[in-house]
C-alpha cells in the first residue's frame, strides 16, 4: 500500500508539472492485471536512448514508406518495472534489420523504476517516440487525453497487415473513436490450451474406456480410485482457487456461451443472458456443475488439496504420473513435460489429450473448456515526439506481417525458409536447422513487440505437421487437433471492471472475496445437492447486500459498449 501511495504521488507530480509546462500525464498502474513478460531485465542503450537524428525516410511511387530505402531510427520505451528492452542489435532480428534495412531502434530503459522514468520524461518534455506497455494503461490514456499520441486511422489501409490479421481491431478504439494502440500477440483465430490430459498407462490398464460424457468421466474416476487407491489422484484440477480444472468441468454442462470459463474470472463473475449480466450464484448451469464437482470431492475422486496446493505440488504429481486425469486452463505445459519424462523409461507411459467432456445430451462440438481474446496482452503507442510517425507505423506493420514474423521466428529469408507457399506460409528449406531456429526464437523473444499469433501459429504448425507423428512436438500436436479448435472468443467481455478507487471498485472486490469463499465452501463442505443450493442461495443474498446488482448493471453497460465497438458502430 505504501508503494501504491508513492506511485500516486509521482503521478500527481508529473501531471502538475505538465499542466504548467506542456499538457501531459504519468503514473504506474501497479494494479493492472496484464503482467509484463517474465523475461529478465537486460541492458539497453542507456537511459535516454541516445541521440535521434531527423529521419530521412523514403516513400515509393504510391506514397508508401519502403523498408530499407532510407534509414529509420526511433526511440522505444518498455513501460514496466520488470522489463527492459535489450540493445536492438544484440538480437538476431535487430542486428539483421540494422545492417540490411537501416532500421535502428534506440531502447530507453526504466531500470526498475517505470513510474519515476515516465514522470521524468514527461516533465522534461522528452517522451519516447514509441511506448510499449499494457493495453489501456492509465498513463497512456492520460497521454491520449492530452493530445500526446498519434492515431493510426490514416495508415490502416495504406499498410494493411494489422487490419488484415486482426479481426476485432475496433475494440481497441479509444473513447474518441480513433485507434492509438498496436497490439502484441493478437489473433484472428482460436488459441489456448484449456482441456483434459489423460494418463496413458492408467487408461490402458483400465481397458481404454470411452471418455466423452460427464457420466463416462465419473465411472472412470471411480475405477481409478478402486484400482489404485491413494497412489493416484483420479482427477487433478490444478489450483482450484483459480478455477482451473473445476472451471473446465463447469463448461461441460452448457453449450456455446451458456457456460464459459471466463464467467468465473474476477473480471466478470456473471453470466450474460438476454443482453444483461446476471448473477453467477443463481445460474442453473453453475449450480448443476458444482453439484457434480462437489460429489467428486466428497467421494475423494478429485484432489483433496485442490484449494490450497502450490503449482510446484501440481507439477510434481503430473511429472511423476500420479494423476489419472489432469484438467486446467493450461494442462499442456505440465502434461507435455510429464509425457517427455515418463516415456524416457516406459514408452507406454505419458499423456494424451481428449476432446472436451460434455454432459449427456449436449453437442460435444459446442463445448468450450477455455477462452481467448483477440487482443493479445499489451500494445505499442506512437507519441507526438515521433519525427515520422507514418514510417514508424509502417515498420511496425511490416514487422507484424509475414516477412517480419518469419524473420523473428526462423531467421532471414534464404536460410531456414525461402519464399511463401500458396497460403502465404514460409517454404522451409532442406537446410532447416531446428536447434538454430529455437535459438533464434529465444534470442528474439524480448523484441517480439507486436507478435501476430494469427500468422505465426499456422506457420510453426506447418513445420510440425511435416514430421512423422512420433517426432512431432507433443504440445503442438494437441494444440492443432484439440485445444485450439475448442476455445471460445470472449473479446466482447474485456474491460468490464470499474475503477479500483471507486465505490463500484469496492463492491467488485467484496464480490470477488465472497465468490472465492463460497466457491471453495460449496465444493469442499457441502454434504448433498440440496446443501449446494442452500449455500448458493445464501451467497446470492449476501451478494445483493454488497451491491452486486450495481456491479452487474455497470458490466452490462460496458459489455454492450464493447459489442457496439466490435460491430463497428
């Protein structure tokens, strides 16, 4: 809390300075939900990024900027405490672009003090030309309000990669209707890893039974418990305090958007019906799912430490093959590692993934255990300090397009890839070196500033699919065949939270606390289906006393505004 107050003071100071000198803003949103990458900080090119000369950019006959015709140099700043960009030419992509295309990005570092750094840059009227930070960061929003950002609207048709590859671009538009953010790791196709991983050896030892419905799953878990006792966890839900496997099971009881994993997230805790956000506590599907899950818990068919175990504990069980069914928001991570470890000593061991479980009578092809948004996780903005904003946008658009993505993932054209096939994907050469490609990707990771999941995932999958099944990457195989096709787009449900320091923000936190308490209590302490209903009835009463309806009304309004943006209105 002391840290938060300090940040707020820095914010106020910066705004006051700009009110006198320019017109600007600053802050550091320590409460922002979108995390910075987990890569460690690296040394940049100095605190102020070095001198930047007037760019002498070139345009072709059609008036478009052409990569490589003339030098392009600009400053870029990662507005995070825990991330600093490395020197541009210390990365394979940056080095090649600097030497071959005359593109040089001067990286500005925060060195762990992003709030102070932003304040200093604003106060000295020394904004970087590009800022890379969380979507809708309050600092960036205040810069926009003070006229310090460049809108992209005039460039979208001229340089069409972003417009081509991102389907829900309108959702990023600001309140003034203009687009200022260039997203990172956006997508126009399903992505995600939620689902069910099955212990291969146990499955075979139990006769390889059908595992399609919730009834099939229950019978299978009973069989696991009867045969293996306490040696094996029948159903491992990862950390249930974060929903995880129990949230995945919830989706088995409703088709399409009737029951989505995101409804259990703290940023929603509601079920959309007939154009309104309605209570999660009174939802019939939520109640039915929790009766099923509570029964699994009572009969010890699921982990009894689900609500208090660590991720290390989960990983240890999965990697040692001590779970029969493992479900979660991202089971492919530990399951792929476990598969690799277990098959070293026993080729019949390991894990495989199944099509999502569904309640009998429902359409199995309308069950979605996981969700995704098209926006990725952060974005770049161009400030009015940019000497040639069009050239910078044009470069970002090239970098997010097929040529730029292939450079970052596979290296320069002519090495591991050469030209494109009829689908626009890279043609991999006979000289393709998997180890080199992995090294290129690892070293370029910190400058993958506007990744295009829509393009690069199929490109990577093309190479995997060219190999025999036994040589294919375990995770990639199940992503392409099971997890990606069964994730649901929830872009319309983003940004439904009220400001944290508002009355609604306090209500929101109270509802989150209540839900977490009730959710664990229902699953671990209810003795019957009737008691599940009683607990949820009481939870609904408590929620209404806390102002739940006000929060639902606010989220309804924000949701409808999102839908209008997506519709292009």
